[in-house]
């Protein structure tokens, strides 16, 4: 279960040396000859154009078997004079006209990125982590006290936005606990993670395990867990009303609680049930523990509803909770969708941990960056989730010379990230499903989604 991402069940410390999945692809780079290519099995000579597509000098039938891309890509010529150009495409991801191919095999390894990151960026300071928890908890209770004191309709809307944002910040700190980047103490991570996540109705271990699955399989069409694309077959099997809800705002931004109970279309299981497909038998106790903590929080809210009245509880907790849900869905969606150039999703032999991680996106949230603990610095976090959030910016800057075109610099935000809403709307209108076939696929658009009803 990729113990380098998390200690199993959150109860054992992470090893100092992590082992990552080895990229599986047709391109082999020799240390002594950077431009040497491996001959494909069954062919006398072949040229690899990265992992997005392969063009062989074999017979036409053999070439058809090698090609395995669902989206059309530009293919360079295969004459003797252009062999050097073909090799460069496979190694650098640059086509012969200078255009960058995001689906190509990157010219570096995960170890190269790791080596570029300063050693102190990997150091976890539990006291510093706890200070962020104290800061956020003080702000949460302070906001609630101010809103309850004034108790007027000029203050409440401001309170809801501010408190919902703080609930999201609390989630991010619990998220660090789940990755083990909060501290090197598994018990401390578990206790703090349960307190933080239970307070905002998130089952800590249930979420932690499924989020681990997301990181281990990021960018994989079928195996990814969070906001992964629907295959065309699954997309067309969904009734029209459900499809409209999934791709019509604001409904997708309210999906998280329903995801916790029933996951995504095409997948079964619940984050609360120990026998869910999400979990293995030895995680049963962890899941039960988190579900009990979640239930205790629901009981506390029920008591507060009687003590202060349901309307007051709705204003103090209920509406901020849904603002938090919208933040969570917005941020997690835009970290994997919405780039102006379509990015690949992988399956089969074309997928690797590195290539999947490089499809994630950094986002700039303006003033919110510091409030939600720089979660927008997402690429390096996805590749190395053990790095504490307070070192992510420095680690990213150090890694950028290695990543080169494979790092997509985020659009600079104003104080409030209003620009992200336009990106979200565009993506919802365009990114609907991917092909059922092909190991490197791109989002496709259903032009009839908002028009005619689904036909039988």
C-alpha cells in the first residue's frame, strides 16, 4: 500500500527511504547515451515518440498494434533525415515544430526532482504544525463569538464566508496529519487528525485511506479516487438528470458529503463502512474508530441544536459547513482540471506515478494562500506528500528547473481568486468524459449535454 506515502493505518512511522513505482513505458534512456532508444519487441527498428504514441518502421499491421492513443496527436515524419528529430521528441516532449507534448515521457526521473529539493524542506517541525492548529482554532472560535455577539444580518454573511474558509483551513491541517507531514509521531498525527476532521464531519481514517489511494494512482483513469474522469461508457450509462447535476454549477461544488457516503459514479463503497471496497481487512478498526468519532460529533451538534436552537446552530455551523464543502470541491477539482491546454489521463502501461503526478496543477489563491496553508502549491505536494506545507513553496521553486515545461506556472491572482470561477465554468462545459480505449486519453465534450435529453 505504498508505505512511503503513509504509514499503514497511520500507526507506524514513515521509512526514511521511499520506494516509488517505476515508470513503465516503451522509452528507455541509457545513462551513457541519452538519445539511445530501445527496439520495440517484435520489430527490427522502431522509434519512440514519448509515451503518448509510438511510430514503428514495422509493417502497417504492426504499427497499428503499437499505436495506442485515443486523442489525435501530431506525428512527425519517419524518414532517415528526421530520425534525430523523432528521438528528441521522445526524450524532451517537444515536437518538431517546437510545441510541447504534455503526454510525452518526461526527460527526468522522480529521483532528479527529489535531489533538487533542499534537505531541510523534508524536516517536519511538530511545534510549528501545532502552532498552525492553535491559530486556526482561535480564529474559528473568535469568529463564532463575534457573530453571536452582534447577531445581525449585516454580519452573518461575512461570518459565513470567513468561517467556511476557516473550516477549509482546518481540513487542510488534518490533511497534513493524514499524509504524515504534520509530524513524525503517528500517534500525534492520528489524534490531531481525528479532532480536526471530526469537528467538520469528515471521517479521518476513511478519508485518509481513500486519499492515499488518490495519491498512489493520480492521473489514472480508472484507479484514481478523486475527481477522476468518467469513461464514455459510464458517462452514457448515467441518466440525463444525474449528468446535468454533475456538470451544472453549483451542484458539483456540493458533492463532497455525498461522495463520502457513496463515492463516484462507477465505484461502490462508503468512507464510513469498514467492509467498503475502499478498505482492506486490517484497516477495519481504523475505519470504525473514525466513524465513531464522526458519530460523536453529530451527537454534539444535535445537543447544541436543542441548547441554542436549530436556527442559531444553522447560522453558526451549518452554513459555514457548506461553504467549507464548496471550498474543498473547488480546490480539489481545479488541481486536476481546467488548464487552458488539455492534459492527459493515463491507463495501462502508459501510467506511472511520475507521469500521473505531473498532470496536477498549482493554483494561486491570493490572500487565501496563507489562510489555507499553501495547498495551492500542489504539484510537489502530489509527488512528495511527506513535505510539510510550510516548505512547499521553497521546494517547488527548487524543483522547477528540473520540471521545465512539465510545470505549469499558475495564473497570478488578485487578493481574492475570482479568476478561478471562470476556469471552473469553462472546465465544467468542456471536460465531460474520456474514451473507453487508449492508454493516453484527453477529456472530450458532450455537445448535447445541456440540450436534448438522453435517448434510449
